[in-house]
C-alpha cells in the first residue's frame, strides 16, 4: 500500500501552488476578468483544501492523550524533513 503525503507535505504543496498562482496574477495585471476569476477560484480551492486537511488532523488527534499527539507530531515532522531531503537528492543526482 502506498502512503499518501502527510499533512505537512500537503500544506506545503498547497502553499507553493498558491504562491505560484498569486505570482501569475501579479505578473499579468491585464489578464481577462474570466481568467483572473479562474485563478482566484484555484487559490480559494487550495485554501479550502488546506483548511480541511488541518481540521481532519485536529479531529484525528482530538481523542488522543496529549503525550501521544506530541509523539505522533514529532514522527510526522521527521517524515516531512526526510521527504524534503529526498526530493532535493532526486533533483540533484537524476536531472
């Protein structure tokens, strides 16, 4: 079974996509209103997705003892750091 990206990864990806889309809007002030609306909807969708992901995580942890939450959060953070290191490794040596 393939494990999906953890919460930190999803939030990081969404943040990058939001910043990229905001950049497109900022660099193209004469873009049609229709295209602006499409990009703004994309940003709104990413923000909503991030908010839902945070709420999902909070709900998951809501019934656990605080010690367990801290342990799981530390593990998730380590996974995120390792994944980021591996992404850099892949780009450096394979492209």
